[in-house]
């Protein structure tokens, strides 16, 4: 099932579906809904299944109240669906629609105007059941008076006498012919005068709007009048659908009221003009959402044999957990759990990100300006380091560090750097880019991190450094790594691209070696709105060299002391990161909470959970990686239940074409990890109910079940 926002190119598809639907009328066609598009913000949706249109939902959006209304300009609306749609399918469609409004608009509620049953060509109240399942409440109930043509309820004698009196006074029925705009104008003047004098209101539609609608729907909208000679003394507009003639804009002038002109008109509509239809709807006789009944008005309508049909409006609070629970054990498209919904996450900052970006645009400073300086100062302080140097991305940060160290320490081109073999390829590419030789080391299988106890196996006389990759957000065993490095006079460089905010014995990741590279890729725990990165160090010379290397080898304009590159971060990314930095610790706490739930809740012998840290703050869970020998089956099992997963990473670096020189290496632990690893959603935006769904889905997985194969 796929949900698509309405756009003008879909008009023909929309209208054709409404005309063939179970419960649609011409009022739900775009030509009618869009005639007053300037008054509303449209947020209509279409629901497809296997490329077939199954439902449409006409709706408008109010930003101030975060409210979706179906439809703001109509008496009724709601979900329009085909005759084949079942109760379960309607539940799924509305669940998907409500979740779309939560995820894409940040909506807080839906005001749902149900379509009275008289307009449907077969039973069509599945949507009311879905509203109940979503936790909807009745917001208003108005009562309309409807004549069922076959009911046998006749007109009261009072109404018959009124019709006779009109005839005796020479009054007669007239119907506006096509293009007779003078008659429409005359009636609209009468209608406007009567409404103003008797109710101090004006028609909802202007004359021009009604003329436009009649010209668009000449077979569906008709003007009936009562004339005395040439003068219009009474009349009404009739909206004609397949089963119902709905009377609108009823008015009679003083002469028409004296002579019973409306009695004559309604007798004609019931007995002659629309006797082949099933219903004639006089409209509602209530005010204030149904709390006040105009007894005189409804008495008059009931005098023509009309009886009550309710027009109900519901309010549905868009509570994610309630919407997800609409369908028992099933998930619709709208109930999907994305691996990481970056848009929803960024939307959670409200206008803060927009204001930050706008401020940069208006400032006139776009590179290496005050926002970059401020972020460098703030992030260095957060890490506890002396220096932060922003650059283009995380790989550039590592490359710059290694180039600076190579220059400062006189490393040769055959100098070797120990690096975990299961890291993301960028770590290894950075070493190569700096003119050094990576040595791929097997990680530990339980936590996927560098195995400090086996580093001796990879040591040579050319070894100059070791990279501690805090993979998946988990800090390495830095005490052991630093002890090994100290004993062999090696530099320790941290790849902290996935560990923003992690703590190791009270010290931030990024402040546990000679330098660290961070990435601010958008999906990171601290992410920008594009690519960005930084170098962190306490070493003054390393900081100065790194800054020069990222700026064409220059620290004075047009003076280039060394061969550098262009790797500078812009003001926009720095401004965004300043906003997000204040929320980093809170987001990490939420990630840890979700990880605890997974640790405690997942219980499936086919799934191996990651090793828990001795200290919880050592892991900020950039991802939550599990191992399973049935990865593809589990991915499909979860996907079928609306849960998106990602593999970090499917191909080990030494098997990539870019690193073909390592293709003959035998790295069984690395290859097992890359063959079996699967990341579960762990976004700080996940609701408790979604986490519970993920746990239940993982626990219920069994590849021997038909559904999993």
C-alpha cells in the first residue's frame, strides 16, 4: 500500500475514482473542492495498492491548530473507497492516512466529516468503525430531514393547503435553463436579501462562485424557482447525486411566504422532478454542532414526509500509539517504522533549524565565519579538548590528521597504521589517502571493536599508529589500546564518527588519543544538513597543521606554506550543529533507553545481541547491531511487518574492489560480522509502542515458518 499526496496532475485519476466509488459524490471531485482553493491549504491523499487506486481522502490543513479536516469547505467528506474495499482494508487505509499526517505534517488531530449513508450506493460505514478504533470521539451531530421516496409517508394537509394557495395566486414552478445567468442573479439577490433580513447572514457562496459551480456541474446543480408572473418569489438550489437530491439555499420573499410558494416548490420536487431518486434531503435544522434544534424549521420539513438522518463529525487525536493499534497485529503502510526518519527528527526542532539557516542566509557570511568559530569553540569545550577544526566531512578529518602526523613525525610512505578490518571503508581510505599503509586487524566478535589483545599479531617495525574506531557508537577498550600504543611508541587516533557524546571513564570519545576525527553526516547522532566533519586534538602544532591542510595549506590569505586541500565547513552546517548540540545528550539517553529495551526484551536463539558495555555511557548506539545467520529472512520478516532495517555493512572492506590489494586476506571474524550483522531502528523518535513492536517481531521470527521463507 502506498500513500501519495494529491497534486494537480492526478486530477483526472481522482475524479474518475470518485465517480466509480462506493460513497463518493460530485462534491468530492476536484472541480468542486478546488473552486475555493484560495481559502484552504489542501492536504488531500490518494491510496494505492499494487499500482491500483483504492481510496482518496479530500482534506485541508490548518497550521496554527495542527488540524487536518476532511474537508474544510464541504458538508461531508472522509475516505472515499471502491466497492471492493473490505473492513480490514479500510482500517489499513485510514491507519496509513493518519500516520502520514503524523509523520509528514506533524498533525495533532483530524476532524473527520462522515458521509451520511444515503449518499452511498451500498453499505459504507467501515470508516466509522475505523474512527472508533483510532480513538475518535463525536464532535458534533446535526440532524437533517430526508424524504425517502418509497416510504409512504405523505405530506401533511397544512403543506398541501400551502401549495394550493400558491397555485390559486397564479404562482408556478420554473427551472433555470442552462446559461440563464439572469435568473440565477435574480434569485441570488432574493436569497441574499432574505438571509440578511431574517438571519443577518450572507450566503456562503457568492453569486460568482455559484455560477462557476453550475457551469462546471450543469447536470448536478440546478436552480428551481417559484414565479409570480415574471418575479421570483421563492426558490432553492438542488445538488443532484446518483441517489439524493439535496436542497440548498432555500429562500422565499414576503410574497412567497404569504402564498405558500415553498410548499408548492417542495411538492413539485418530491412528486415530479426527483421521484425517480431514492432520497430528497432538506438539509439540517440544527445549530451549534447539533446542540440547538430549530423546532419550527424541522416541523416544516417533516410536514413533507421527511425524517431524520444524522450528519456526524468526529475528532481523532493523532496519538501515534493509538493509530498503530488500530489493526490487530497487522501493519499498514502508514504504520511503518522507518530505520531513521530524518525528516521527522529534524521537524522536532520546530523553527529552530529554519531560523538558524535563515540567519546564515541573511548574514552574508557563508564560509569560515562566526558560526564556524562558535561551533568549534562549543564542541571543543563539550569534548574537553583544546582544539576543534571543522572540515568537509569525517573522512577528510581522518585524512588531515594522518597527513599532519606524517609531516610532523617524519613518517615514511611505507609506515603502517593498524585499523579494524570491519570498519566503514572511509577509515581505511583516509589512511591510504594520507600516503600510509593500512594493516587490517580482526575485531572482537562480541562487540565488533578492535581486539587490543591481538594487536601484537599485526605489529611490525613499520607500525606508527593505531586507529581506535568507536564502531556503532561503542567506545573501544581505550585503556588497553593506549597501553599497547605507549609501550610501542605509537600514535592513537580515534575514529569517533559514530560516537558523539560517548564517555569512557568520564572522558568523552574524541579526547582519548592524540587526535580524533568526527563526521557530522546528517544521520549521525550529531548530524548537519549535509556533509561536515571536524578534527579534535589537544596538540597545538597538530591543530595548526590540520587547519592549514584543510585550507589549501594556508593560514594567511594567498600564502600557501604546504600542499593542502579544500576541506572547509560552511556557516550553514555550523549553525545547524549549534542547534542540535544542545539536544545531543538527551538524544543519546533516548537511544540508550531503547537499547536497554532491546537488551532486556529480545529473546530469540537465532539472534545474537551486541555485548553490553560495563558502563552504559560508553555506548551512544549510533546503531543497534545484531547478528543472525538468517539475515535475509529476518529482514523480510521485519519488512513484512513494516519495520525497516539496514546492514552496517554488507561487504567487508577487504572484499571491496577499491581495496583489491587486501582481497586475499583471511579474516573470518570480520567476514562473519559482515555476513550476519543487521541494524535495528534506534532513532530517538521511536515511541515505546514501536520499540515493543520491534521486539515482538524479532522474537516471533522463525525461518521454518512459511511467512519467513
